[in-house]
C-alpha cells in the first residue's frame, strides 16, 4: 500500500512502530522524507492505526490493490473495484486530486489507475502497478513528497584492456540498445544510456564481449546515492547513503557483508577499515560515491559521467560503413 499523509516522517514512524516485523523483507515498511508542503509518503503492507485528523490518500488495502481511500477533515471515503469491472469508480480520481490539492491531477491519475489496475494481475504485478500509479501521480505535480526511493542516474563500472573495450563498444553499437561506453582511465570504463540515464545496465548487458566473468559495480544517484556489486551468478550486494528514507529492516549485517564483498572484488588494501566504516554508515558527509571510488582506487572520472558533467570524457562509438562495424573512434561533441 502507498500512503501519502499530511504528517511528518517522525509522526508516521511513530504510527508504524507497533507493526510486527514480517518474515518477508519485501513486506517491510519504508517512510520517505517530508516535503516542504507537509506531505510524507510511505509504503506499508499492514494496516496501521493512523490519527483520524490526518488528511491522507491510501492506494491499496492488504491483499487488494484495487482500493483507493481518501480522508479530508476527518471524513473517510473508500472507492473499490474488482478485476471484472470495466472502469474505476468515477469519483476516485477527483477525490484524490482534491485531497492532495492537485485539481489538475485527476485526469492523469485516472489514466494510471485504468492502465495498471484494471483486469487480472499477479501479486508481483500488483506491487509494480502501484509503483507505476505512484510515478504517474508524482509526475502531475512536483509539490508532492518523494513517492519512492528511486534512482535518477545510473552507470555501470567495469575493467578491461583496449581489445575488450573495443569489442564491447562494437557490440553495444550493433545491438542499438542505447548504451555507450566511456573510457575513464587505468583500463576502467563506464556503460550508461544518455537517453534513459535513470536505467543502468547490468552484467548481462556485457555478455556479447569476451573476457573473464567478474563482478561489476553499478553507481546511482537519486534519493541519495548508492552502489550495487553484482555478477552473472548470484552475487548481488546493495549499499545506499543519504536517501532520507527510513526502513523497518535493520540492514547492519547486510551493510557489513557489502563492505567485505567490495574489498574482495576490487581490493581496499590499507583502506579496508575505512571501507567498512563507509559501508556501515547510512548518512555520510560529502559525497559517499567519491569516497567509495577513492578507497577502491577507481578513477573519479566515473562521477563526471554519472553526473553528466560537461567535462566528462566523450563516449566511444563504433562506425559501421557499408553496414559493417569498423573500428572505434572518439566522437567530439557527441555526448548524449
């Protein structure tokens, strides 16, 4: 369920404090930062006792995403439909828009509900559908709080000699998936999409190029900053900092494991203790990604690419005269 309430993050945390810890980590609650407007968003899978004086919007109920509840001035209204209905309740979008003070959001909210929550869906699709509805709702007005702990820019970091970089650049151009490769020094390179910077590649996107399989590092910015260490097998370690979101889970053990995995994958040497401390922290002064790259001895040029800095190196692209790829050259002025 997605809750949007005119309450502070601390007030919502107090309301959620008595909720039991679920066995499934996917069902744990998370509470976002409070917007200047006074609204706060939270994701929760259990019904919580919320003060009756809160103005709020609730998308979904336990076990049923096809429910919208709104409360203004203490008066609660509930709108529900099922998989066999051909439309959502006519009054629901306007009620949400009025509660949030967003009269222009009624139409896009209706479209989002009808696109994602009509007809039959699986449990996994229902969770995704609520996220998509939330994204559509957030796009209607910037005054809403953050509705998800999301990313706005991602890049993949990997290493390889000149031959592998050339082969991979050719493969990415041949597949025409929008990925570009940028050399950042010391055999390191990045892969990202200038057209969709919020969606980064994974290790399987590098399958077309030769080279020994090894962990790669994905860096992201959005609601804070973070990194993902992964490979083509079962390695998946996530770390994030300064997101402003508070989660029910205590991830201290996982954060320690991530620090160890990063050290094993890239080597931290004398900085192993500092790497452990960085990964253990949830909030960090300064740029945690810059500190991470320094400890892993990765060129900080990667951050210029991640941040779309004008001084970032140009990406490599492959020429294909006559329909065939031939060589790789650096294109000046062709940054996406």
